[in-house]
C-alpha cells in the first residue's frame, strides 16, 4: 500500500511538473511575441510596392516633469526632476545627431565625377556646408555643457561637505538610466569625432577652403567656425 501511494505521488508530481514547464514555455513565447511586436525590426520595413502609405506613430508625453514627479519629499522631487530633465536633453541631442549630422557628414563628397572636381568646386562645396558645420559646433558645445551638468549633479550627491547636512542618502542608489543616457551622448561625441577624423574628402576640402581667397570665393573668415574645434581631442 505504501509503495502504491509513493508511485501515485510520483506520477502526480511528474504531471504537475510537466504542466508547470508547459506554462513557462507558453509564458516565454508570449513575452517573445510582445517584444517582437514592440521592437523595430527590418522585417517590418515599409514595402513601397505592397503598402502605398506608411504611417509612423510615436507617443508623445504631454504632461510636464513637474506634474509627473510629485512626492512628499521636496528635496527628492528636485533631484529627480533635474536628472529627468537632463536625461530628456541627452536623448534629444542623441536624436538630433543621428537624424541631422551623421548622414550629412558621412555622405559628404559622394557623387563626385571620376575625373575629379574642377578648381574651386571643393571650396564651393565646403561653403555650402558652413551652416551645418556651425550648427554642429553649437551642438558639440551644448553637449559639453550637458555632460558637465550631469557630472556636477553627481558631485553634489556623492561628495557633499562633511560639515554640512546631506541632501539625500544615495549610498545604495543606482542611477542606471542616467548613466545609460550619459553613455549614449558620449558615444555620439566619439562617433562625430571618428567621422570627421576618418573622412578624407571632408578634411581635404576644409583645408582648401581655409586657404582659398576670401574675395574670390566670397568668404568671410570672421564668420567661419574653426573646424578643428569640433574635434574632441
């Protein structure tokens, strides 16, 4: 009787274990389907022949940070608001670099004739890029300011004066999201630096542009932003 009870118990346990394993497999499959539905994949790209219209829907948060961050701790509210604003700024700078500067710099000089450019064409081509280069210089300056602000905020939290009261105890607090956004912005700056340093046509045209006759090519050097300042080194 005891052996029969043990045997029945083992069978019931195996059945329950199989049901639990099947539940985990189904749950993992559902999670994978949700991730694939929310993720941007190449397979879901727009087919010009099959889809006459392509719509891009992006969610936008209309609620301000001050309305989202509301707790009883006023100091905590201020700290979270500052870091949230900095994260939004870094995300915006990353989006601007990817959609405005990367392709413009990478594809500069494409489509040149095989016999090369005529005298003065390189200067004229670079002159048309001056507005973008000036915007790029302002972008890099703004990125430096944001990175500096993030470091200063962390410095206030972690290196508070021993004699004065601490703003908040952040001993075991991990600002992973802030570090991720900071890493993305630093990656943008490094990427821009590498694009400029490794783009032979861009640097060559810039050298010719600086040496050109300002009266002949209608250039005003006072208004030209030094291209070397865009480098991070």
